[in-house]
């Protein structure tokens, strides 16, 4: 079935883009059409079936979002609250001695089946020994570290992919402990079962030293939230066929 936004096709006939890629094309087309209706983009700008926006459309969308997204400024109180809630994030020198088993997501793989397989092994390893973990890594991990029982050695945040570091160094009840983490870590590479053998705490940076970084983090979070709400608002007012997008008929939250 051909996917369209207000009658504009998002792909060629007979093509079946990846669902996530198709959603991204739909949101881009919603913004492109809105920029045209707002007078920021010439009516003659034409959509592309490959989802690639023209340079003029990209610039018009930037102007549109700058005008429409009302972003709150993070004050010192908000930054202080974030700092206190995420203090471990602002430690220098924190290290973790860890091992992992990687279930790699490769082209054509059944991701749901792969996740179920990883979760099944995770359950059994949580009650097992370090020897059980090393043996499973050697037999099932798609990482070369499997030959070493999955050993990754001592890791700092800077040594890991961001999504891996965010979970490995999280300080909530689920992750801030020694042993096999109770949940899979999902990264761009696949699903990881992780075992932590030792943690070394870092040195806490003072609030004044990281206030600027925290403000940037809060600003980015506010932007993502506002953009999601705005896109949902546009989707709720559009005629969309061939795919499902979140929609909202309520005003954008300020």
C-alpha cells in the first residue's frame, strides 16, 4: 500500500521502505508542507520519493521550528535538581570491570526472536556463576571478546558507546550493582548481557563546573519534547494513509 501524507506519496510504487524510515519521511513531509503553508518555502518546492529534502526545504523547516517551538530556559534551580538527581553522571574517573555477551543485530535477522533468545539466556545467567557466564560468552557471543569469556576489562564512560555507557554506569537500583545486570542493554550493535565484577567510584565534579553542560542537556531534552508534541499536533491534523503516526488535537504544551 502506498503511504501518503495529505496525498503526497512517501515512496515509489512497489517500494517497501523500513517502517522507521517511513515514519521519518512522513514527519519530514509534514514539516515541509507546513513550511509551505506558512510562507517559508516556495510552493514550487517538490517532495522527493527518497525522503531527501531540498536545501531550501531544510532551511525553511529550521526557521519554522525556531518560530513554533517555545522552549523554557533552564534556571539554576532546575540545573541543581538535575545535578542532584544524576550526580554519578558528573564523576570523573569512574570505572567498571565488565564482561558481556553480544547478540548482534545483522541485516535480515528476526530482532524479536533474537531479543527473546537473549532474554532467555539472561534469566539463566543471573543465577549462574562467573564460569557459566564465560562459557556462554564463548559459545554464543557475536563479539570477539567471547574468546576471553566476554571480558571487556576496565571501562570508563568514554570507552563505551553512549547508550552502553548510560546503562552500565546508571545509578538506579537496576544497574548500580555488581553481578549480571537484570536487563539487556540495547545498543546500535545489538543486545548485550552484561556482568559487572567490580566498580571504582570517580571524583565528583562540583555543580559550578558542570552547570553549563547540564543547561545544554536540559535544553536538548526540552527541544526533543517540544518537537515531538509539535509533530504529533501536525499528524493529528493531517490525512495520513499507509502508516500510523501518533496524533494529537490538543495545543502544544508550553
